[in-house]
C-alpha cells in the first residue's frame, strides 16, 4: 500500500473524529389555541329562575348577541301602547329573548319542546298535570289573577307556562315587574273550586262563594241555588281579585270583541254591597290591536292573541300579560306586554247603588 493512500485514510478518519456529533432537533412547541368565539352551549338548555340556558335575565343586549351566531339576530317588536321590545331569536327561532330597546333582558321564552327543560323534565309539550306534579300547584295569590291558560307554579314563580288544551305550548321566564304590596287581610278563606269547570272561589260577602262563568253568563253557586250575577258579552274569563278597602274580593271579568279589523280587550269589575253587586269598573278598554298593528309585527290579526295577567293595587288594577302570534296553529312569537293601570272606584264603608248599577236590577 502506497504511503500516499495511507496518509489519506488517516486524514479522513481524523477529520470525521474532529466533527461534532449531530444532535436531534427538539419536537415543535405545542401551541393551544384559545376557544373559537363560535363555541356555545347546545340544547337542551336548562330552564331556571335566572333564564334559559346561557340566556339570562338582566343581561345586556350586547352580551346576549355574543351568544348568538352571526347574521341578523335582533328585531324591534312594537305596537303603540301595548309592547315595545327588542327581540333576539336563538336556536332557529325556538328561543326568544325580550329586552328594553338597547337595554337589558326582561324575559326569555321557549316555544319548542326539544330546546329546553327544567330539572324536573318539564318542557314545551308537557301536560298541565305533569307541570303541577313536578313544580307544585299553581300560584294562589289573592292579589294576582291570570287567564286560565297561564300556569304559574309555586316553586318557580317567575315561570309562566302557556297551555292549550291541557298541554304546554310555550314557557316564559320573566323578571318580576310587580313588587309585592301588603294590602291587608282577606275577609275569608276562598273555597276550593274546579277551574276545569270554569269555577273559582271568592270572598264576596265574607262567607265564601263559588263563582261560575260559562258563555257570557256569570253566576254565584250557593248551597241550595245558583244566582245570576251578570251577563258580559264576549266574556273570555273571570277571576277573583282582593280589594284592599275591605279585604273582600272583586270579580274581574275580561271580555274580547273583534270586528275583523280590530281586537279589543275590556275589563269590568264587580264588588258586593251587602248581597248586591255594583260595578267599580264598567267595560274599561285595556288593550286594542288593529290589522295594521298586526302587520307591523309580521302577523295576521286573526293569529294574534293576548292572555291577560292582573295585579291588584290600592286604587288600581294593573293589567299586563302575554301576547302571542301563531303560524299554522303553532306559537311563533310570545312576548311580555306592558302593564296598564285601570282605576277602580274606591269602596268607602257601605257601597251605594249610585256607585254603579246592579246587574241584578237590569
């Protein structure tokens, strides 16, 4: 082997030995991205006292909008003198959130059964009987009354379940706009009655009576007889509401009239002087909707309805409630309407017949 070849081998080996060993490259650093803004709670949502799922009472419109997908998400729902709300829609219009214009949420509603439910599994589609078994008997407050289609359970007092033929068609969670007002003791304990038969207990004379309404007729059921009380054309429902002047009940009758172009809801209030009824309020108009008003909210007048709720005050009765629109018989919109005060004549000592004409004498 030539000397030159040996020198080349030695030089090559030495060159390799002098080179630093190659170190393995470290793995790429793991970067955890923040959650995408579009991530949100999915149904079924929980129905609780504070709202429905992520949609809470008292939240600002801007915070609520962050919970919704992009696109047109807010509309103005307005009928002069009746309702003026910003309405946000979620879950393909199954949830409606109502807020004061650019203000805070005052109610959250659900109109579909697969979207939300209570911990006791009450949802749109549950029956009235299931609601009562799960959440307690309907609220019985002598200072409040509501359309029989509305059920307010005792264990969730800001829940308003709207029923139709004994089945829940919408659930509304609303802020309590009416502060509790202590207006004295009741004159007696209202007797039990069967609401399914259009009957309710009342303290009219201090002994406790059953009042029955059917068609346009109001009557009092006694131990041995049925005594006519009044005829109210267009009667929708009647209810007892405590009068603070003497602790006895007024009988409040709500009627509705329609001529094809307008729907009008009126209220008449009866009180007893001795054993005779007199009128403290005589057919006072509380709500009116025209065909043009209905078009403003994208509805036909025939598909718009109101379910009144009443709160007794010292000198007035506040009338609010729920307004609904329907499409193909199903609830599309449900909103809480503004309460209007109706003045009633004061009861001073013994009522005189000149304070109102007795229907029994008409």
